[in-house]
């Protein structure tokens, strides 16, 4: 498992509008990811993040885009895709990753990537932030989204020609 060398992203999120978009597949893992994200946001002082649930990881980009278009300062995208016996895993993972990257780069709104792409359910449980998990990827995704939103504020306002 990774985790070594991770930055300390404990930041303050007061005044930021944050949306969390979360898939519904794999309820136990998703509960951990969502709880971890919401705990991290509460710990950072984010007031009342909106939570929107979509069916699966494939649907995350459209919900993330809507949040960005509605003026949220950061979006946290949470999902899990577990490898099966068909290429479906590869297609869903690629679509979710590409779609969420497109949302962030085309709107300028940071998207915290909390989509687990695992070979089996145990790998997902190990990363879900549940009791006994060794990582909390939901919390990490929330911290990354907020830290990036704050980092973007360092840029001076755009000049009007």
C-alpha cells in the first residue's frame, strides 16, 4: 500500500463551498469513504457540504461538473470499482478518471479524487477509512480538494485585456 511520503494537508476550509459526489455501489466501502470525507471536511471547518449520491463511479463526472457549474469551490468525488472477470472494470475506471480530470481542468474547480480502483474487495476495505482500515481515502480526497482550492487562491486575479 502507498501512503509513504504523503503531504500533510490539514488546512482550514472556512468560507469554502464544498460538494461531495458519491457513488452507491459497494455500500460498506462507500459508507467509510463518505464518512471519512465528511469528517475531514468538518475537521477543516467546511460548513454544510452538500452530498449528492449517484448510482456508480461512471456517473461521478456529470455530478461533479454540475457542482462546479453551480459555483462550488471544491468537489470531492468518491467511488469504488472492483475488478471483475470482464473489461468492464477498465472502461469504468478510465471513464471516471478521464471525466473527473476533465471537470477539474475545464472548470478550474478542484476535484478530490477518491475513487478506489481495486483488484478485490479487501483492498477496497483496507482503504475505506473503516475501523481496521489502514488508509482513509475519503478523508484524503476531501483534504486534497480543499488544499487545492486554497492553493488556487494564491494566483492573482486574471487581467482583463
